[in-house]
């Protein structure tokens, strides 16, 4: 498998753990809001994981990005600057950057993870 893909996928998996914590913190602080969508953790940075689970991860991430945008639009300044909100937004941006980089590498290599 392409070393760039391995590194990006490993970074995405690490950021997924950070998202889980940010999601929990956000849900506790903003219990009156629906919780952010779940993002399944990928098991490892392998070709099999990329082939079998990446599309689902991208779909889940799209829903998460939409959620954060809607939450930002409906939040007041105090909420948007609160630590739980900032942490959620930061981790989602990081995940999105890794996902875009992964998609770019896959596109450049014709969808072949090797």
C-alpha cells in the first residue's frame, strides 16, 4: 500500500479518537441539542480497511461536517467560542483535511491503494 495512504489513514484514525472525545464533551455541555453524528473508528491503516470501510467513513464525515455547520449557524457568539464547541469544530476540520488528502491520493493513483 502507498506509504502516503498508510500515514494519512493512521492520522485519520487518531483524529477519529479525538472526535469521539470532542463529541462526548459537546453532548454533555449542550445536552439540549441533538448529539453530533457518530463516526465509526476504522480498525487499522490497511488496504482492506480502505477498500471496505472508507466510503462509509466519508459518508459519516459528510454528515458530521453538515451538523457542525448547522450548529455554528444556529449558535450565538458565546456558544461558538465555548471550549467544547471549538474542540468539536477543530477535530472535524482536522478529520475533513485528512479525508480530502486521502481522497486526493486515491484519485491521483486511480483509486488503487497500492
